[in-house]
C-alpha cells in the first residue's frame, strides 16, 4: 500500500459511488475502468489526492479512496470460504504476528489469511504457506501478487501429513479439514513457546483438536468465537442493522511448551487452559 498523499501509478485504489457501491482496482497509466456508470480513465485519477471526487466520462461521481485491508480481502477472487476481518484481526494480535516474524499456515485456500499475515510481518518477515490443491495455490498466488506482497510469501504444494520443512517458526495458523490429525507435524515446525491457532466450524472438531493439543504438549489453550454487529448510522434512528456476521468459526489458540518432569524424570501434567 502506498503512503503518498496522491494516487500513483501501481497503487490499489477504491472508487466509491452512489449508495456506497465500490470498485477496487490497480491504477495503471493508460488504463481505464468501464462500468454502467461510464468510463473512468486511470490517467484522470493518477496524481489526484486521496479523498477527492473523480468522474467518469458520463459525469458519474466517485470518491477516490485507499482501500483498507478488509476492503481488499472482501473483494478477493475466491474458490473457498475466506476468513472475515473480525476473526483475522483478533488472530493477528493474539498470535503476536509482528514485523520481521516467520509465520506458517496450512492450507492456503484463496489467500486471504496469507495476505493478512504477509502484511503483518512486513518487508523483513516471511510467510510460508502450505496447500495440497494446485488450483487453490494458483489462485492464492495471483491474489498475493495483485496486492504486491509476493516477495514475503513462500508457497509450498504438499500433503501436510508428510510434515513441514521448517522447524523454528514463530507462529502457525492451521485451517484444514481434520485439523486435529496434524498437530504433531505443527509442533515439529514451531519454535519452543511458538503460537498456534486454528479456526474450526463445529464443536465436535474443537473437542478433537483440544485432545490432540493436550497429547502433543501444547498449553495456554483458549477457545473463543468473535461476534460482530453493526448499527445504522442515521442519528435519529440508531439501531442494529437487520443482519449481522455472527458465527463464522471457533478459534482455538495454544502455545508449544516442553513437557514438565519431576526429579525422577516422570512427566507431569502441564496443560494450562484459559476459561
């Protein structure tokens, strides 16, 4: 994302028109966007201050804005269900994803979490993303390249049952079917004390992964879900909107720990949960 006050060639821009209908595009000198509201020439947009109104050839107005990460993720081409911003933000903070980190994920899906992780680790960080399906990986790679983050991501095509190449990752995000079956492989890829998170749609899967985390010496376990409700913004009629983004998945967090032993070498119970 550009930090210039002016829209530049190569920037990702958002054109917001009537009724907040919007378009997200990458500005290219000589390019144009065609819609039922007319043609917007990129050359007429490049060099304009963000927040200004621009017009199509028919005079239709659009506000020129820089899209947020949430705007970009919601517009990604997809073949799989993407994570919602309400979940992504909490995941990034709780897993301690910061600039310079080395973060792993499996599977890649359409790349929404990949993009969020790559944004958070910055130019000096790295995201390693494992996916089993070639079509999913191809789409995710295109989405990451479109945002300009390809240099921060290593894509790997593999059945994760065979394990991972890495052994010292700071954090691991797991979003695959039967996630509980891969906890030993995840443990081997994490550094001591490393962060773990998985998103799961049903309580049955949560039960399975909790048992697997306990068997594989993860601790500081937390299970939660994030609910989000918007309100109408008319000052004289403030009330909840008619629809809300409620349950999208259960989030399970944990930390890799080393098994505790007593002086005789007997392993002790060491799981710690957060209610």
